[in-house]
């Protein structure tokens, strides 16, 4: 008679919305393939010990704090907005458009007379991050009317409000709407967080730490490649002088007398510059390989 063994699981919150696609991609590179239907809120992960829930990033930290989720991936901004008491496992430096932090900024119309934070006194501000904005204004001793924006925030100034607090990566959307930034409220990045009681469980903690290590490894490998080549032993010093690397290029002897193999992890953007230099220095059989993860 077969025994029905229950598989240990963690419940993981994944962000629905702008962070969804880059999160799924990063998890794939980390080794966890995630699939989700168009209207599904329970994505499939090819790891039976992870049960996923697709939830808006704005809400994930609240559910992690409550213990409904064991862990979740969300923005630092929403942890602050919700004032969530959670354990921050890892910073994962990626966003919708790239691998850098995002910013919540105060923006006003180009022709506005508002130049500094003090000019916001007794003004009306629209934002999705009401708590975050109120905390910022209180810290800077500014008294203003902050209202929740349900969307299209950039279109509300100057007709409906005097200023907005909005999330930006590059500032291009604000400029396109004739808005100018006067101050940064908060710099934010993606975080892997855990419920504090969950973190006390050895098995669950180990599983979450595994996820953190592999995702950080995937991020470390972004925009990097492995270069491999052969060369005569007498050319090694010239070739390794050209090659940047994480520590030092790896050099190993080949069966052919007087020949060695050289390999190094380098930034992809410099490959087109150094390959001609390597070839000129005596490197042969140069191979460029993509990387999924780099684990220190």
C-alpha cells in the first residue's frame, strides 16, 4: 500500500503588474520556471515545494506580514507604504525597464511656480502612495492635502492638483507630460521578503534562502558572458592582461604541448572591443557563452 506523503511547501507571493514579466524572467534564469494563464492567480512553478500566488505588488507585504504568504517579491516602496513588519531576505536589483532602482518623485507642471518643497504648503497632491507621501511631507514639515489617485496621475496636474508624487525609472514619461521633478521622495528596489514566523522555521527559511541565492546569482550574471579561448603558453601574460574577470582568468594546460586554455567572465558590452585585441595577441578558437547564474 502506497503511503501518501505530504510535500512541504512555502506559499510565495509574486507581483502582478509591471514587475510580473521581469520577475518571471528572473526566476526562470534562477532555475524556477513559472507559467501563468491570462486570468490565473495561481501560477505554476516547476518546484512542488513552492505554491505561488499572483498578487499586486502593493498588497504583497501586508499578506506576508499576516502570514497568509510565507514570502513574497515586492518593491521596498510598498513595504514602507504599508508600514509592514516583515523580514527582508534580499535586495533584487531589477525593475520593469532595467537593472536599477526606481524613484518616487514630487513632480509639478513645467510652468508651475512651485520650485521647492516649501512651496507645497497648503497645496493639493495626487498619488497612489498616500502613506509614503504623508510620511515624507511630515518629515519635511510640509502641510499639504494628499489624495489617492486611481490612475492617470500624470494627467491631473495642473487642472486637478498642484503636484503629483509618482514612480519613475527614467523620468521620460514625466517629461512627456510636461512635468518637472523637484524632489525625490524615496528610492526603491525589488525585495524578497518573508514572514517573521516563517523565518523561524528551519525548512522554510532554507527554501527561501535557496530562492534568494539563485535569484541573486541570476542577477549577477545579467549582461555578463564567459569567454573561452586557446593560446600558446608564451602569449598568456599578454592575453590575461587584456581580459578583465571576476577574480583572475582561469588558465589550464591542454594536451597539445605548449598550449593552454584561457577563460574569463566579462561584461558583454566590452566583448566587441576585446575580441579583436585577443585575436591580435594570439588567442585562437575564441568562444562566447551566455551565463544564467554567477554564485560567489
